[in-house]
């Protein structure tokens, strides 16, 4: 016969089990390489609509982006306006007259995947209804709409615990039975690299927002810190490499390539560095009207192959000298992808030594230029290049 204590004990075990993640949730095996796609925020902010999103999906399919590996079309903030009497989230009827499911269907029909945005707090960053208290209800709604990816933000969360909030949303998503990528967006505040993987996050923002600038941090209107230029982000990202791997990635924020405030040299550097960092490659420009140069950057298959390498190692900075830097990422076949970065205002020769790569000096290796798409020949012990101001030389060194 069970005693009262025994019953309590069994009850507490079953509660513990139901809160823990099941060993084989539907989200297992997602994002084995860094997610690639497009998101509305960097270019359009709150100016989203079904027409624009569907056109962007069409452009992704037609422009060579899909062929290059881009997959997720994600609506960021401002698609939602209220909750109905039952608490269901309501999409803006003016901007999404056919509803979110119709947009998802359009995206899926192109062989792409569909993503959406919400927030762990009472309101999103743009003041729309957040998911607090509605996590399971929202997850069920997303699954009904056939959502494949959720970016979950952190504004208006008061004293909520980040780890618990994201674990709750992951459990809610998994409970629907649909595999949904969870993109944790709490800007590195509670060091999500320490717990993001454990709570089932597939990527986590490790910094504040990116801005379309090469360098420089600016405070938000409320005085909090900061929006970051490309160089500010890579400086914060370096050192986090041990936390990234297949299924769980550090996210230095979405791409600004093609948004107009950097030069093409700087955009090429931005893209190369994101690839070395095994960062999610989420384009943030208008795909309907991009220039040939922007398209060439975003669809450089050799650079994308570095980002998407199956080993899933995030690269790191191995040398810093007078504004010249060497960043290295080990690839699955044992070769190394390398970015020589010139932060200076004038051209600079940057030297890479095999020891920087973990190779012995006497080794002879082939060097291939990933932007020129050509082999540069065989080198022993070292390789150097003259790098343009704010530019990179990106190579693979293959013994
Ligand atoms: C935060 C996020 C951004 C974007 C906006 C939307 O700032 O970090 O990426 O999602 O909110 O309001």
C-alpha cells in the first residue's frame, strides 16, 4: 500500500519528468549547420506586409539565394496587433489580409521554410503583444500555421529568468510535435552561450543589435547599450567559440550586406567574418532589388561552404598586430579557412604563419582565394597578402 509520502514522491517524480526535455524531441537534429535565410527587421523594421514578405520569398527563390542555401523567410516584429477574446494572437488584418497561414503556404510552395517572431515578455520590442502567459497557446498557433522557425525576443521581461523563459518556449514548441528552430534573442545579457544548448535553443544572439556601420557603438534612446558596428560585434564574439556546434550556434546578429551604409569591401569583410564565426547567415536586405555586387557577396558558395562546414567549429582570432588580424576556422577535412582582416584606413600586408593554424612550419599547403575563386599556389610555412583598408583576404589552406 502506498503511504502518503510515497504518493507525494511519485507525484514529484512525474512533475520533474514532465518539465524536463524529452530525450528525443521533434526539434532534435535541427540546425546541424548554421541556419540560413532572410529576416525583415534590418531593412524594413515595422513596415512588414504579406505582399512584401511573399515578394521576398519569390526573390529568394529566383535570385540564386535559395540555390546558395538560404532557406528560412522570417517575419520579425510588428506582424501582430492584439489578442482575441480567447487569447489567440491576432495578425494585423490590414497588412496580412489573408492571414499568416497564407504567407506560410506561399513560402512553403517555393520549397522554402517559414519563420515568425515573438517575445518572452508582455510586449515585443516594438510594443506588440508578447507571449508571456500564452507560450503553449502561441506555440500551438504557430504549429497550425506551419511555422518552422521562431525568433523569441527579450524586451519587457521585467524580472523573468531568461533560462526558464526559453526552456518554457522550447517545451511549448516541442509539445506541438512540429520541429521548430528556436532562435534565442536576449542579446547576450544572461550569457545564453552557457545554457542555450541545454534549453534546446538552436541559436542565441550573443550581442546587442547590429547596425549598418563598419565600427561604432551607439546607445539606444532609453540610454541602454548598444547597437554595434561589424567590428564591435566580432570583438564581442571572439572567445565564445567553444560554445558553438551542430544544432546550437552563437548568433552575432543578422546580415547588413546590401543595406547601403557600408562599402562593398566592408560588406565582403562582414560576410567573410560571419562565415569564419560559423554564424547564422540571415540576410537583411531587399532581395527584390539587390545590386549584382550584393548578390555576388551573399551567394559566394565558397565562403558559404566555410560557414556551413559540417564539423561546425566556430573560428577565432589567433593574431592581432597593428590593426591586422588573422581569424581561423578548422574545417572537417582538416584544412583551415582563414580571414586576414585589415581594420586600418590604409593598405596593409598581413602575414599568416602555419603555426597560427596549428600546422608545423615545414608543411607545404595549397592556398585558395575564396573571393577571387582561384588557387594561389603552394606555400611552405607562411602566406601573406596585401589587404585593402577595411578589407579581407579570405583563403583556405589545404595541406
Ligand atoms: C530587438 C531585436 C532585433 C529586432 C527588434 C524588433 O531589438 O534584437 O533583432 O527583432 O527587437 O523590435
